[in-house]
C-alpha cells in the first residue's frame, strides 16, 4: 500500500447560541468558504439513547451485539452528516472530492476544527455517514477524518532515521479494577512481533508505571511514541481528562495532560501519544482542551490517538498491529488510522470508530525515514599462527608469586595437559616456569551441593569426572564465575565473603592465587558484579561493576587495576535498566551487552558496543515467545553468538539456550539453533567449546529448581546430539568456562 498525498478540507465548527452552531469551510482545494447553520438533529433523549448504544459503558452495561451498535452508528452519523453537508457546503465537499481525483491526489482529508464548539466536541464525529453512498467517511483511506486543533506553536518535524521506538506504559493500580499486566504486554508484543523481528520497531516497556520512572526513562532513551495501556476517565471534580499512573506503593495517581504534557514537550524525539484507556478522548463541555488527548496536543504532541469508547482486548491487538505496521510502512498517520479501522471491520465491526486521531500537523507525515537498524558486526579475523603469550598472561606470571606446595603441583600435573608456551626453553619469554593448560575436553566450573557452597573444579566433559579441585581452600567463602584465559592456562574468578565480591587470578591448577587488583582503589569500580570478558590483543578486561558513587557501570580496566574508560552507566536509584555480562568479539573491536528494562533483571535486549567509538546499536530484541535475552557469548571464531532466552516474565523459571550465526553483520534468527531444546526448566550459563562445535550450559529442572542444576553439552549446529555431563558427586553446577568469554 503506497502512502497517499491528501488535499485538505477544513471544517470549522462554532457555537453561536444555545443549541445553535455554524459549520464553515476555512480551507478547501477550491478556495471556497461556504458555511451552514445547523442544530443537532436529535433531541436530548434520542441523543443519550444513541450514545448509550454506541458506548454501553456510559450506563455500566456490557458491550451489546454488533447489529444494534451498527444501526446506532448509522442512526447517529447519518442525520448529523445531512445536517452539516447541505447546500453550498455539500457542493463544496463534492467538488473538492472531484478535484482530488482529477489531480491524482490520494484523497481528501476532512479536518474538523472543534476549538470553538466545546459543547459538541466530544461527540463521535468519526461516525459521519453519507447515506447516499452508504459509507462512513472515516472508514475510507480516501476520506480520512482527523480532529484538527489550532495551537500557537508550529509542530516539530522529525526524521527518525532508524526503527520507530515505542515505549509501553502498562498501569494497573491496586485500588482500581485489576488489569492482567503481563497479558497486556504479551498482546502488544504479539501485535508488533513481525515489525520488531524485522527491526522496524523497537518496543520497550517502562518497568514501573510511575511518573518518576517515566522521567528517568526519557532522560536516557529516545522514544518516538508513548503508548499507555491502563485506566482513564474524565474527572468530574477536576473537570479534566485523566489517566491513572501508579504511585510508589502501587496505588492509583491521576495524571492530567498538564502533568504528562511537559514530559511530552521536553522529549524532542517524542511525536505521538497513544492512549489505550477508556474514554481518553472525551472533553469537558466548556473546555476544548479538557480531555486528555486534546490537552496533550496543546502541550506539543504532534498527534494523539485516543479511545472514545472502551475497546476489547482482541480489537486492541488488531488495531495496534495494523496501525504501527502502517506507520513503519511510511503511511501518514491519518491514512494509518483509516487502514487500522478497516482491519477492525470484519471481526470487530462495532469497534472500528473507537480510535480517534487528534492532529496538529498540517499533514499526517509526522515520522520520516523509518527503517530497520543496521548493526555492523565485524567479520571474524582470519586464522593466525600461534603467537607469544598475551600481555594479560605475562602480567600474571610477573606479578603472581608461585606459592603452591610441590605436592599439589605434582597432583595437578598428573591430570592436566602440560604445555610449554612459545618463548623457549624451560619457560616463557620472561623466564617463568612451564604453564599448565586445560585440554580441549576439560573445563572450569563452579560446583557444590547448593548455590551457597560453590567451589571451582576442573571437570572432564567426556567422563564427567572432577579432574582437580576444589582449586581453593579459602574458609567460609563462595567461589564462582570462573573466566578462562585464551591460552587456557589461567583464570579469573569471583570470591564472595564477608567483604563482598573480590576478583582473583590463579593458574588453572589453583596455584598462584591472589587478588587480581586492588579493586577498592577504583572509584568507578569498587566491587565487581559478574564475569569479566577478556579483550583480545590487550591486557584489558570489560566488566560490569559497582562504583563507590553507587553507579552501575560497564568499564574497561587493565589487569593492574587502572580504570581506562566507561561504556555505559546507570545512576543511583534508576530502576529503569540494568546491565548483564558482556562478551567481546575475537578481534577485540566489539562487545555484546544485554541491557534490561528494569533493575530487577540483567536480561533484556542485546546491544553491540564499538569499543573504539563507544557507539551502541541494537543487535537483537526479544521476539515471541521470549521476553528477555541475556548471557551472550561469541563463538571462538566470532561467526556465531549463543545466549539465554527467557520465556517466563517473572524471570524465575522458563528459559532456553539459543544460538544463531552472523550474516551480513546481523544475527540470522531465521537460522536459529535451539541449543537446549524444549526441556521444561531453566537453562543458563552457555559457553562454547574451544572448537566452537559444542555448547555447555546448566539446566535446573522445574521440580528441583532451588537445589539442582545440571551440566549439559549440545553439539552445534545439530543440538539433538545433547547429553548430561554426569559422573560427579555434586548436584549444583554454575558458570562453566570452556573457552574465552
């Protein structure tokens, strides 16, 4: 469907006296300005009965059959059309339609100007019905109907130059009728799935439906459309339209356009507000801006879509999908509304007139250049010959004193492969001793009989036997999150004790154990929080951490503890986002980072970060049935990514491991690999084998989620070759390290 170019037919409605109105053409393709005086073609009782049939919610009744409402729509819209479109005005309308056709325009846009007719501004004008042609004007894309409001400021144009960014605010206060918030969110994600998957729409969700969280979100993110789902009404006491956000305790707090408006006005990319709330289009009889929608237009919203009647869940899903789909296809907003109304006709015939468009733009082209985001993921580097030890490993050799007992070393040497790194003779370039490395069938894993008693072991993937460990004997500490060096000779891990989390370095046989660096000296990173990613070709780490200033950051530090730069940060008290664990591409140029839409989770959408320019781009957004992504890891050659995909909105249980190749710089989700299959439970901690042909992950069965976490291995790209690693006495495994993160 091609975008239409419209000619405008502006109709100004003015109140002249008690029950007396004038309709005057102020702009038309012909330049004519005829007018007509009219009265509403029904008495008060008839009008009220018609409105009750059109909106049963006015009397507290439920929606009735479609036949009754369809007839009521014609009984309302037909006489109203005849009262206004008569004489010279009807002739001007018909000639303007002919002019639009002769000039090969897309149609004639009817712009109703209702500022000076507050007494009838709240009527359902979308039901104007021409009995001669047996058609409702607003049902056709050739004659879109918009409510045009004259405001002093000229609307601001915007070129999106990327995907359309929609922020959903789903509010269900505890003291109002309960909404199924997760069901509402699923309906939105289902409605927009095709466009999100295509990269044309980015759909975010405000973690908490409070005004404070909205303000924080808009300070940190670009948003083009604010989509509110919740309760709304006209407050008779305030004489204003309201929608209900939540306070910090979850109770309702009425938000008027005068409260929400400044957030809309001051967020430059924001052009449109969609209000899926009952009667959000209604106006006060004396104030044309008394309704929520009209008030937001006055407060600088270019367009507002509101609901003048309650809308059913299924109809809302259909409308949302069709409307946003038409927008990203490049249709003007009024044509998109008409297209979405037509989509409601077949299955929801009595609800097509529920959406109302308020517009202040001269035309409906409020979003330009909407297209899928492009993500440039570097191609994998060509194979390189063996190289000298990395700077990171050389630092470990120089700065970590050898203190382990000879007996421990001898035991480790029996069960681990001994590798003498290039550099000559009996040691490395700096004259150090031979370095013990894991073989390709061995990995590091945190294991125990519960999550609090984890220690790090060396495990043989083939036999399941614990080859060595625990690799530390520190009393009263939990040790976990091992990270393996590229040479497979050393590790970084986390030790959790009374003093918090401490990053430590050690050889893979447990010797040479010491703090990696004095983290407490770093203002920007005083406590680690997760698994660092080693940045190839450097002695630097990329990691998530907490600063002494209470910021959460993703930072680059060297192994001496020197802070180098910050790539992302979250201010203290910001509950609108959090970061997951990063992974770095084999050439060291790009990181993939999960960014969550709430502080209660470290899973959300996957972003790439250019480590040179700090440019952040969306790599992958969740698509049905998944609600969040996390734990991304590059394959050793950089051609694939594996990650965790959650299906449970609570984040407690319900996730699987997915993998996909990079094709032309993007993840090819059409070649998605379901690594862990559909086994019920929680799958996490994915990691590639050194060859990149297998993935190890952990699995918590539904029935023993708190006490059992198994270790599983699946082949890539055929994950049906999948088996549990058994043979160990432990029942709880976490964060296996089989290759570089």
